[in-house]
């Protein structure tokens, strides 16, 4: 199925069961050591590490954060099944990342179902997120894709070329943390 046939839904209390089922059973079926994240890493308090929490705690945190509107992003569906996720939200929600501002959104994580990788799902999610964040009135969107060769297998932040195709400009090389890209809306 081509990415143009995808349907997108914002993460909400109504779509939380889809998100949980996706993270419980499909998202990391090929990488079980990441299966406990539930996209909570960047929502943690500064100084807290992923080793400080269990899978069950992260799952509950995701539920709590969605209910309190502290976790946002978009799910991609194909024929009613979730095939991808992107964490895209106001920068002030990502408490683990410095330099937040009210007018700045960030895109920090893509999780594409293993059998759908390389089929344009991440690019379609990026395009949808940019459209939605623009409509919400943000002035800029930032992301930090990994760009070093040894980081490419685990590049859950999306590839630099994908962002550049979507109109993001390179702002800074942050070494091991990635390359800061920004799109002015």
C-alpha cells in the first residue's frame, strides 16, 4: 500500500488504545529492547534516564500524559491498522529537551511498523505533522535527526534527507546528538 492511502489521527484519549496496542505488539517486534519506551524518553524530567523506568511505568506514564494532554503526536493507519507513529508537539511538552518556547514545536521520534519501513510512512507522517503544527500556529518546527554513520540503524528521529525534502534547513551539527534542523512556518 502506498503512503498516500494512509489515514492520520492525533493521539488522544480516543486513540490511546490504538497507540498502546501498537507499542505493545507491533512497533518493536524486531527490536524488543526498545519495546518499553512508549515514547516517554523526551517527556521525562531532566536528569532522568530510560534506565530509571520500567516498561510498565512508561506505559502508565503514556496513559497519564495523554489524559493530561502532555503527550502529543500522530498515528498513521492503513486499512484501520496503525503502521506508524510520530511524536510531534509543542517544545514545552518535551521537558527533557532544553530551549523550549511557546512558538516552537518539535518532532522527536518516528516508530514505523517493521514491515512498512522504507515505504514512505515516515515522510507521510512528517508532512501531516508539519501541516497540523502549521495550522496550530507554531512559528517554527525543530528536529534532530542522527547523521553519523554508526547511528543510522537506530535513527528513530528520521533521516536528514527526509527533513530537507520537507523544507527543513540545517541549523547546527550537534555531533553525537544529531543535526539540528528547523522549518520556519
